[in-house]
């Protein structure tokens, strides 16, 4: 149903479409941060510096911690020192 509403200030056009039910929410199957964690887990190094173009170290730490929690990984610690992000196997 197309509707045209005219108010004193402007004209607003919108559509109302009847539906049976709301669609379920779609979730991403993975994350762009998963390859970082996967590569780190495959390597022998116990401590690495992580950087990603256009991402601040604190933002990177937050995103990596979210993925560690979501994937239920244990033995990985993410930290930031002097605006540099580090991954460490504990």
C-alpha cells in the first residue's frame, strides 16, 4: 500500500507491506579476525605483535577478545602496550 502524507512542512512518501512473520536474524558464520587467530594458533611463536591496516590497537584487542570468547579458545591472551597489540599463548 503506497501512502502519500502531506503535512504543512513537506510531503512524505512511504510503503506499508503486510507480511506473515518477521524473518529470523542472520548471523555471520565467521569473522575477518578468525584468520589472525587461526594463523597464530598454527605457529610455534608464543608471542606476536598484531597490526591491521586502519585499526587501532585497542579496537583490535576488543575484536580479537570477542572472537576468542565466541570460538571458546583457551590459552590465548590479547594485550596492548604503548598502542601496540600483542597475542600471547599462555
